[in-house]
């Protein structure tokens, strides 16, 4: 058989040659920018030449701090197809974390949205490896202190666009993302061309996302969040119309874009589904969302009430999946198996609240506390261990690898059951993490910081249910003297991104412990899920 | 990323664990055999142990001469997952060709259907590498002269079924098929685990065959014909219900199976679609084929009238694809792009008679006579050159490789145009081959043999349209003395399979030639497409 490495440029070949007339649409203030995949392909080559001109060589990292728009999407193929590594950075992180990530990844060039310049200017002194900043716009805004700094459009202008991307091995790195873990600094995951191509095929399969040419795919999930589920790659390969929300989108914006562009599929965090619903209900006019067949909501399990609301409002289905940055991200997808075709609505919901069956090539085990295999009986609860050609085998340059990657399997930290017919159903989600608006908050980092406060003896942070954000952190404090909520909030606000800081606190004589002396978060979660219980123990 | 070789056992893992309750159904005389993918997985392991017991080691070839049934399907995973190479042999070939193929491949074990025993007994003396024969049944029929010979079920009985298939590199050979070429002996194509897994993903994509769990897939295409388009692998990976027609199926049998098993999708040669239609029209009762949504007809382009008949009779769609043994086989698929959604029936047919757009990872070029690239303008006619991770880079152990594989591209020998939006449309199909009932007939082999006849000066064989077989060979003869149709038929019948032998002959003063002195087959085809023209020049 031919030795054809699985390279991202093969997907781009299809986008350009077979779907050269299909469109990529970006919301602008007061209108839309739109061009074709043929235009897009030419610009990815111009971007590659521009980066080459800045000294970027195969294997070099190119970071992005950007919203979802066509220029950011150009980096998705332009950077890896020239041999570079696209490092998408979560612009919602705390500046300290962003500096850590850029340095740890060794980014040589940063592509930055104009509105992110103040953030980058503040950090610039601490960025050890960055040699050039590129502003994603027509010109460099006057007055920026960044040096050297270029305007994206000026860099691309007049670059050649009709040459062929180079050929290299499929195990070459293509991208990287950082994930917040339970302990300490963010952890990096390095994707390869091979893993990304295989994951893209996985997304486009029947009974998976089934990305196809007829889709008008509205990408609300940030492109810095696990590659926006890898959907930008799938859209290009399959020729879907890609619709991007642009900078600073708001819930009402989403509704307008769906209406304007007749989006058939949209993808975002569960919180996005909630906020859109609230915007519809609070609006003075009706929105025509009838084009929207499917709304994929990720980050955590969408509540059934939300699924029902969307079904009623616009006949929109919310299928589920399960994934993580370490897995590119998708591992399972809730295709409703044909045996449920004749089932009652109630029975179908009982299946649809599960996270689905493993994708082809993704294997899963249910692991007990002593590392033993547990049966797929829908009752035994264990931790999921996974492996696939698109799951990481290690964190990038990180000693914490050993704990998560055991005998060739990635221990996900997620806990649940597996049904006899392969449906994965998370019952406890992730043990220690809090997931707010689809983004991780590390409880352990908050705890460590709180316990460093002179008036705090013990601190355990758990997730509590929240209607808008799905989960918010609750800090359970054993005080060492006189301390209150306001003081701790002020203390944490100086150290963490705003959305990380808990607004709810309870004060205890002692944090309950498990047999091995660890905080018993399961007990805390059970106790404080009820707002009334929290009110009792506030000061 | 994890180093997870793309092995067929990963697809089997999914079939067994996720779709363990789904069924594989085989038509038997007077009933059906049925079991689950869980049962199937256990038997593939028993088969592997049985073959191991016969001395089969990694890399060894295991040949099959068999119809489409569950035992043959067990070899599809059982042989390659243990490291062996599954060599499916076309049981309709002339015995001489079968002997050549078995020897050329070096098959060590042959799995043979009971009805094929007389054929194999006749050949046994000439099979140089075969060390054991296995009869695909409960017992060995008494009186066979084959030695050593075993019964499949006796070999499998009591073998362990709960062990894990070994891990090895994805470039290991998994299967092989032989294709008849324009010149001389059949040519072998060796598939690898990697190529087969990637092709299976390709078949299961949205806008491709889209093989999925809900399909009830009736596999009429022989499992010795380019791996039955690779669909058995896709069915297992995706958990489709697989329906197999068993031994010696006939057109009426197909109709009964579709009716009995409520098949939703069926696949076969164009001739099968014609014969089923004729069987429906000649039947004394109506057949309920309402379950059949899709009928894939391969081998050559289905005539529009046939497409319309099926649409009218059972609301069955006939999409097209294009492929070949050298390409695993699928390269293109006619997904109707969304821009045709509002098109008239007439416009849609104009697209649907084309062979479709390249699958992801499959690249295509249109090559002119001097090797130059021709534009995709829907007008320029050239030869298709292709490459994909599932196309061959050489024929197996064959010097004819150099001619077909040029600069990393496979020259398909097929000729046509490519539209600006990537639709491939074959205008001249294959230059020299005749395709009868979906099977190749080598015109050059027939010509060489005819010209060896003492009373024949020149012989050119071309394909002429045939309502049932799509094409039949016509022999255009310049005689050297007194010779007639009957004599030549008798002469060829001793040398070729019955269906290869032309029944129509025309006798000419001279076969027309091209500028370079070759037979001008284009001119001959144009002249003799009309039966009246042929009648005039018969004797």
C-alpha cells in the first residue's frame, strides 16, 4: 500500500479542490465577512510564508490568543501544514497562567486579537521565548508597547499562495492545548498530524457527529478549547459551511447569527445552551431558530429540562458526547441505537442522558479501586481508562504524566458505569474538579492558595449546582481566627481569574475526611448541594 | 499521542463489546443461520487457533474459495487478526487462473466451500504451496481426494475463544486480492491492516457509504470481489446487521432475503440490479421491497433507466461510486451536494450518473497523453491518476508494476473528466477491458489466444452493450482461411472460463488501426455498438 502519511494538508486539499466554492462566514460588528475554501487555502499558504519570514521553522510553536474568526481558522491549517505547531491559548485564563503556558510551550510567535493587546502588553516582560507579535487585523493599533509587532494583513499581503505544503512524517506535532488539572500548573497536550487526521475522521463518521457537506456549522465553542472539539478540521475536510461568531459574542448574538445564516448545527458549552434559552425567553421578539437541527453542548452533561426546552422551541436535538483535551477531545457519542427506534419518549431520554458509545478505534475500560477491570453491567462504578490513536500518551514535558498514564491507558479521572451495550454513563463526573460554564476550575489550586492565607486552617473547594454555570465553586473553610467571605474573595481575586473565585463560603469546625485522611468531597457535595444547608453554615 | 497501530482487531473489539447483541444472518437452504457479533468474535479466535494448529504463522497466506456466509466472514477477521493474510479467490475464474493465483500468492491453507471441492480436487496436483484443505462445513464429505483435509467445524470445536489477538505493526499485510489486467496473468494486490482500517473509516463517513448501526446490510457482492467493497469490515466496526446470501444465490433468492430480513441497504454488481428487476417483473407475486432504501450497484455505471425503475418500484436510491481492487476499492462516492437540494429531478440525475467526489484522503489527478495535468473543467478528457493511504503502491511480486505506478500515483486506466466541483465522470471507462456482470474480461488475453489460432490473422476484442451483463465481448476477426464462429468458440472454451468466451463475432478484411499501429478499439466500439452493424459483418 502507498506510504501516504496522514497529514493535515490532505484535508486542506479536499477543502480547496472539492469544496472550493463552499463558504466560511465570520460575524463582524454590523455584518459578516465571507469567503470560500479556495480563498481560504490561498491565505493559509500566505500565512505560512509570513511565519517563515518571521523565522518559524518546522517544530516551532505559534501561539494564538484569539476569538473564533476566519484569521484564527487560517492558523488551524496554515501553521501545522508548514510544519509548525499551533498552540491555541485560553484567553480567559488568569494572566499568570497564560505566561506560564506560553513559556512552557516555548511559543516563538504569538498571534493576538486587537482586544487582547493590553493583556499581552502586561505580560510581555515575562514571555521568555516569544520573538514576534502579530496583531490579527489590518494594521497595528498605535501606541502598543509590544516589539517587534506586525499586522496580520500586512504580513500576508503579496505572499505567494500557489505552492505546495511540504511532506513529512505523520507523527510530527501539529498542535497543542493546555488543560487545568487537579494540582498545580496547566498541563500541555501535544497533538500530531496523525492523531488529528484520525480524530477528524472519527468526528465525521455515521453515528458520530457525522460532519457533512450540507451542514451549516456554527462554532460557538472557543477555538482555544480543545481545538473547538476538532470541528474546524472536520468542516474543512467535509466541506461544511463554517460560521464563526467573531469577537466578544453574546447570547443574543448567537441567536441572531443562527437566524441570519440559517445554521443547521451549533456547538458550545452547556452554559451557552442555557444563556441562549434565557435570551430567547427574555427577548422582546421571537427568534426563528427553525433551521437549527442539532445543538451540541459540551463540557458537562446537559440537564434534561434544557434538552426538552430546545426540542419544544425549535425542534432542536441535543446529543451528548464525552471527551477531554487529552483525547483530542472526543471519545464517545450518544447515537441512539436502532433498538430504541420504537421506544417511548421517556425511554429515549433515559438513553440520551448518557454520554454514549465509544467511537471506532477508541477503547475503554472500567477500572476499580485496585486497578481491576469492572464489568459492563450498568451498575458497577469505576474510573474510565481510555486509549485511542488520538489520546495523549503523556503530558508535554511534565512529571505528572506517570500518575495519569498507566500501562498504556489514560486514567481519565471520570467515574461512572458502562452498560452491557457499551453506553458510558458518568455518575460522578470528575472527582475533584469544578466545571463552570464549560471551563475547568482547579479546586486544588484554590485550596492551596486559601490554605496559604494566615487565617485559614483547612480549605476544601467543591462544585455546587448552578443554574447558569452548571457548577460554581464552594469554599468550605476551617478558620484560624476571624475571617469572612469578603476578605477571602479579595485575597483570591488578586491571584486568580475572576470566574475562578468562589462567591459562596461555608465555615466549619473541621472539614470531613476519608479513611486515608483526604478531604471527603463526596460528603461535602452531598451536604451542600442544597442552598439551605449552605445558608446555615455561612457567617 | 499514543502509539496505537491501526489494526483490524480494534474494529473487532468494537463489534464484540459495543455491538455484541447485533446479528449476522446467513441464508441457508430453507431457512437462516443467525448469531451475534459476540458469538462471531469468539469464533474468529477459535478459527485463529485452528489455523495456528495447522501451522499458519504471521505473514502466511490463507486462501478462500467460498460464497458469502458466516464462516467466510469469520475468516475476514480471524485470519488477519492472528497475523495471517486473507486471500479471497474468485471462484468463477478459469481453473488455470485459480492455480496460478494460489501458487503466486503462496497460499498455505485453503478454506473451501463443499460445492467447490471438485474444482480444487482437479487442481490439487498443481498447487505447489498448499499444505492443508479445510472444508467449510460440519464434516468432510466422503470420497474427496484432497489430503490433508479437515472439516471447519471439527477444527474449531473446543478451541479457546477468550484470549487476546496479538499486537503488531499496522503495516503488516492483512489481505490480498487478484485482479485481471489487460495483459497476461492476474495481478495481486496486498492490503495492510493500516490501509484496511483507513478504508473502513472512509466507507463509514457521512457523504460516503455512511455505514451505520441502523443499517440492515445485504451483501450480494461476492466476498472474493475486492473484499466485497470492504463493507464486511465496516459492518463490524459500526455494528450494522449483516445479511449474507449463502451459497449459489439467484435473483429470486435476493428478493426473498430482502423481504424476509427487511434489508435497508444492498450491494451488488449492476447486473444484479438488472436481474432482480427482471425477476420482479417476471414473478407471479409482488415482492415487498419497501424496506430497501439504498441499492449500491458496482462494477460499472448503472443505466439511468435502471435507477428510475428502482425509484418507482420501491423508492430505492442507487448512488454511485468508483473504485478498483488496487484501491481497496473505493475512491469516489456520489453524495449529492447540498446545492442540488432544490434542483429538478432532471438536474439531479445529471449529477447522479457521475461517479462522485473523492473520499477524504483520496487524491486524484487528471492526466493528459504527455503526462501533463489537465484542468478540472468538466470538458478536458484524461486518465485518472490516484493516490490514497488505501491504494496499492505496487502489484505483488509483479514486473508490470512499473507501468501502472508512476511518481507515486496509480494510473487507473480509466478515462474521463472532472468537474470544477470535484465530480469525477468516467466517459470511456477502461480502455481495453470488457466488464461483464461486474467482472473483468481481459480482451488482450482473448486476442492473444485467438491470434494463436492457425486460421486467424488479426483479432481485436471489444465490449459491446448487453442488457443483462452490461457488456459482452465481441471478437473482430481478420481470418486467414476458412474459419467460423463455432470453431472459434470451441477453441476458446478449452482455454477460458465459460463467461469469458465471446458469443458474437464479426469478420473483417482488416482491423482498423490508430496512428501508432495499434487496434483502434474506439472506432470498433463506435461501429459495432449497433446490433445491426454486427449482423451485416457476420458470416
